[in-house]
C-alpha cells in the first residue's frame, strides 16, 4: 500500500457534533488519510465526564448496588442526542438497549468500556460512509492476556489491504484468546492507531488531539510550554512512560519497527 496516512482522533475530537465535523473535514482534506482510528467521546467541557469513565462507573454500580439506571440514562441521553445532531441513520437505541442488557447480565468492564470506541466509530462510519472495521477482528491478545503483535500484524495486514476507500476503526480494544473483548490500558487508542499504521506501512501516523504537539511539559501544570519540534522514538517512549500522557507509551513500538514518523497535531 502506497503513501497512506493513519489518523487517530482522541476523545476531545469525538465529543460533539462540531468536533466530529472537524474530524471529517480534516480527513477529507487529504486523500492519503485512509485509516481513521477513534476514541470514545471525551469531555465536552471541564465539568463533563468522558464516555469511557461513565461506562466504568456504570459497571461498578452494577456490581456494587445493582442499580445503574441513572448513570446509564445519562450515557443514553448523550449518544441519542449526538446521533440526532449528526443526522445519521443509525439505530443507536437498539445498540444501547443491548449494552444495558449485557451490563445487567454481568458484562465485563472491558466489554462495557470498549463500547465507547465502538459506538464512536459506528457513528462516524454512518455519517461518512467510510467502512467500519471492528478492532476485535484486528487486535489480538494471547491466552495470558498480553498483546500479540505478530498475530495482530498478520491479521491487520490481510484485512486492511483489501479496504476500498476510507475506513474507520475503534481504538482501545481487541479480542482475547478466549474470544472476549479486551482493552489496552487507559489511553490505548493511541496504540491501536500505531498498530494500524505499522500494518499498512503508513508514511505517517497522525495523532490528532487537544494540544499542538508534544510539549516540554504538561500544559495542565505549566502554562504555555514550548513545543518539541522533533524527538527520537527512544526519547518519546521515555517521556510517555514517565507520564507525558499525550501519547500512550506502547504506541511507539509498532511505528518504530517500520520507521514511521508520528505527528502529534491539534
Ligand atoms: P486524547 O483524548 O486526544 O488521546 P489525551 O488527554 O490522552 O488526549 O492527551 C492529551 C493531553 O495530554 C493534553 O491535553 C495534555 O494535558 C496532556 N499532556 C501531558 N503531557 C504532555 C506533553 N508533554 N505534551 C503535550 N500534552 C501533554
Ligand atoms: N477511551 C479510552 C480512555 O479514555 C481510550 C483512549 O481514549 O485512548 O482511556
Ligand atoms: Mg489519549
């Protein structure tokens, strides 16, 4: 596959109709942007809760008190209004009803959390017509629950090379050896993006987020930190590992293996 860009959009980018439309504009502006990896909708404002956090909260409530109705209704309201605002023909109610039943029947936290990315990707696919590819058909974990890079790379390569046009893939999760959904650790959509970039030998892995690049410090702590223009994979890995949470530390390996540059964009 020639000159392909893989783009990952984080939670802020997938949070509202406006930001999702911006995602579509960005992707559409460059024919090389073929594979799009998305996170679950993030915070819409400072006091908001990320969909992923809401899903973990719901599972916790189900386990401890059995009563998760109020929290689930809030989640439902969010997805139903987003679907309406986007004006897409997608049966979000059935999806959410199934999820509610699954959680009531003791679905794992991994499964529940993964639905944030799943629904985010489904909505973007419905809005754009880009092919939806489920991450559970690409990303594999072995029977010890550890990510299996060889299996994943082979499956991803085989599946992705036949895609016509653009495709959207949910980040964060994959399939365990037991056939059940399993997630990476928090922030794992970065890893999915890197895996896809490595598998299609992309020319560039674009990681779109809410900051203008990799900065010398976390802007939540230090005001207006400078941008690091270029950084080696090794240094990036080190900083990510030490807490520069703009990129998941495990997102370095798949692209480094193929020598693919990572570009962090706002
Ligand atoms: P996304 O949802 O797009 O994956 P994240 O919240 O995971 O976004 O990562 C972006 C956030 O990472 C920024 O808003 C910023 O607060 C934080 N961050 C921490 N360290 C750094 C750094 N060195 N450079 C840039 N951002 C950083
Ligand atoms: N939605 C997941 C999280 O909040 C994964 C991600 O955003 O990368 O951790
Ligand atoms: Mg992140």
